[in-house]
C-alpha cells in the first residue's frame, strides 16, 4: 500500500491528540510541558508533509522556526517552574492558584 | 520499504508519546519523549527532509530534552505529590471535549478528502542543508533574523527569572 499524505496527517493528528490528552490529564507541570513539546513536534510533521507535497522548501524553514520557538518556550517555562518550586516546594499544578505570593 | 519504515517509525512514535503520558515518573516520561522524537526524525527522513531529521535529533532530542532532564533531576523529591488524586467526576465531559473535537475534525477531513498522494519525487536538493539554507538566507531572511531576537529575549528572560536574590517587599 502506498503511503499517502493522509497517512502522515493522521499520524500527526494522533500524536497531537496524545499530547493534548496528556496536557489535560496530568498534573505534574514538567510533564505538561513535555506534552506541549510533543504537540509542537506533531505540527512539525504536518509542515514537512505539506512541504513535500508542494515541492516547496518553505515548510522546512518554518519547522526550523518552530524548533527555535520550542527551545525558547522550554527555557522560559522551566525557569518559571524552578522559581515556583523554590517558593512552593511543589510542581503540582493543582496547588498553583495565585500568580503572586 | 517506505511503507514498512512509515509504519515502524509512526507506530513507535505514537507509542512513545503514549508511554510518556501514562508514566508516573517524570524521568521515565522524559526518556520516552526522547524515544518519540527519535522516531519523528525517522518520519522527517521519510518525507525527504534529511536536514530536518538531523536537526530534530540535535535540537529536540539533544538540547531541549537535556534541559528538561536537568530540571527534573534538580527538582526531584516531592515532585509527584498529588498525582494520585483522582479527577473529579463532573470534570470528565470538559476534559473529553477538546480531544473529541480533534477526532471529529480529523475523521471528517479524511472522509471528505480521501487519500491524497504525496506526488512526484521532489527536485534534487530538496530538504538538504543547502536547499534549506538557500531559503533561510534568501526568501525568509527577515523571519530568520526575527527568530534570533526571540531566542535572545528568551535567554534574557530565563536569566532574569532564574536569578536568585529577592527580598520581596511584601514578605
């Protein structure tokens, strides 16, 4: 059976779904951030697949942009997490009710 | 061959993501996520994007996940408390709503469009380091420069947030 664009899109959708469910269900803030990374990665697959269909490398450039955004997000998010952990001694999001304390 | 590689990498990538979600320990989760990203690199290679496959391994599976592992090991200890508390019954419909929306969209799209072929083999040079660099420093030069500013701001922001001191005025 030939592998079509639809196969890649369904794969990306399934991975995105996994990340989304994980983000909603888990309460460990670090694992929630990793679920966000998984969702970003699945969108990268969609970019690469459509880039291949159109024969235009623009999608690849935007995957690289996405890498940079993911790196920035991880750096800032983890810095905030470490700061919260210093004050509250927990990373369980159920305990984060106020921004300033 | 392409079919076998797609099913191999795709299934393992999905399972890696699933294991990442269900694992209790954050370190084990992170390692499963690295595994999932490695399989994603295989998918990129199948989509004739060898440069992206390499960058996926270097940047994602390498740099970003090492950052995550560092933080997990720094914060180890009471990290997992409260994860065993079950989710309130009344919340389940709201939790199921966004995934259901994605599933309906996906199924509807596949039903409507059917299987769409990937098309002819791409031109030589497509997706190699040279091909991507030509675009990055040509057509997308402005976006390339702007993303460097985003990274610079992220570095400064992480430094400012992570700086130790703080005699907070209200404490």
